[in-house]
C-alpha cells in the first residue's frame, strides 16, 4: 500500500495501525481524537508544523 498525503489519519490507522508510532514520534499525539480521524495526513502535518513530504517518506519505508 502506498501512503499519500491525501489519505486520512483514520484510513491510515485502519489499514496500517503499526504506522501510528511514526506519527506519534513526529509529535502527533492526538491520533485518537475524533477530528483527527477525518484529517488528511497533509492537513495534520500543517497543524503540527511538520513537513508532509518527509512524513510520507517515513510512512512509506
């Protein structure tokens, strides 16, 4: 599965729950928040001041 910036956090965690650790380590500690489930990875990165391209690269390793 290729992870893309327009994938929602909820979709990512449903399909690849093991990737949560990467997001947590990057500073996204609100993964269980209902609002975050509908946010795209790109939107979440913007909110947290993270480079979405770097996060996507890490998630796809």
